[in-house]
């Protein structure tokens, strides 16, 4: 049995190919992919900013699939059930980070669409212990962005603490979901977009932001915390300038351009600058439980599988409103 998949090879553009459908090994699920989100991390891998360890590679780490086969020893899953597959595809469970509850920093971690083939294909494998049951009431194309944009946004929000006035820098897939969570929690959200991007600013206000403007503008009042999703290093000193004393600036991306030097005065008064690395399964369980309680409204731009290269280029050019998603089945 064969399937279609989008492959990344060294020195070649992404291309559509035929491959054998994989068989699940011990502890694995075989999924028929329904939808897969398209993430800026996929762009970083494509551009060589995160060199993949092996090729050919199937990108995609926001996978919604139907369980069609169970590997040896799998428990807690049934055929026909929908499963979600995130960026963290496997962790060892025994290294010092895993033992202290930081499996997101596991020394031997395997990441979906990077070390493990991902969801830009009709079928994919996933380790059963690292896949998530999914909330009801969502279409597959709506669930897909929850599995990275939503999860990383949620972890970033947790690390931002109890901030009442929250700034989101870069209003794409993650921010448009996180603003809904933050508003539900009673926070005030200030959205910063590319300068002049009135469409993104209108979306931010429609989803509950109390203010939206360009990243070159100052907020109307000091913020308690800021979360950066735009991979733009110069936004770090800008965000430090925008937060109040004791404020937190969280860098939510896996890759960012160089941060320019800035005066110590921007960090002084106990401001905190920190990054987010990956996620834990506990983050995923908490966020997806929340998504089951609060009906989020993912804004998605849908593409067929064969249009994955176009989806990535649209993401690069800022032509995607909300999240880009491949509808596979």
C-alpha cells in the first residue's frame, strides 16, 4: 500500500512523492492524516535555519489523524479514534530533565516533522504515549493549529505568569488563539502586528484585544508581560521597553534573528527575559482540556496536501490570516 507525501530533500524544492505506508512499531499508532497545520518552524527547517538530521523528511507537527492500526503494546487507544500529534514526538523519561518534569528539554528528545516524519502525508506514525485525545466540537482543520500554535501559546502564557495586561508581538497562528484564551481568563490583550497590517489588527480586535497596532508603536499603557511570536530579534528590547517594572518578556519561538544590544536600564527593575522550548505532555493535556471547555474560534486558511509549498510561501510572505492548514483527507 502506498501514500502521497510531501518530501524535503537536500538542494531540492519540496515535492510530492509516492511512498509505502509505514507500519507501526511497538508503542506506535498508524494514523490516516486528516489535517496538518503549517508552522513557521517548518519554514525554519526548510530554510536550513534548523538543519534536519536526516533526509528525505516529511515536515508537519500539528497532525490530526484517525487511528487505523496499533503497534504492539499500545493501550488506551482504539481504532477509529482521532489523535493529535504535536512537536514533541518522544522523550526518554530517564535523563535528568525528564526526571524533574522537564521532558521538553529531554537530552534525547525526538521531534515530529524533524527527527520523525510528520503530517505532510496521507499517513504517519506517532508514539502512542505522546499523542493526545482531542476535544469534540471542532473540525480537523480547526484542531490542527491547536497542536502547536495553541500549545506553545499556552506554555508561553503560563511562563508569563499572572499578567493582567499582556502584549502579543506577531499576530499569527499562535497569537490569534492565545488572545481568546487570555480574554476568557479576564486579561487585557494588546496586539502588535507588522507595521501597517490593518487586517491582522482588525482580527485581533475582533477576537477581544483591547488595543492593536504596529510593532513600531508603543502601547497606551505599560504591560505586565509580553510574548513574542514574531522571530524578530529587535522586538526583544522593544518589548522590554513596553513592560512595566517586574514585567516578563517571553520569547515563544524556536528560532529568532539576532537580538541587538540594549542598555541594561531596559532589563533593570527586575524585568525578566526568558525563552520557551518545546512543550510537555502536561501542557498539552491542560490546554486541550481548556479547548474543550472554551469553544475557541481558530481562523484557518486551508490548502490541499499538494499545495504545501504554496502554504509555506504564503506564511513567509505574511499572506496567511490566522493559521495555514493542509486538509489531507
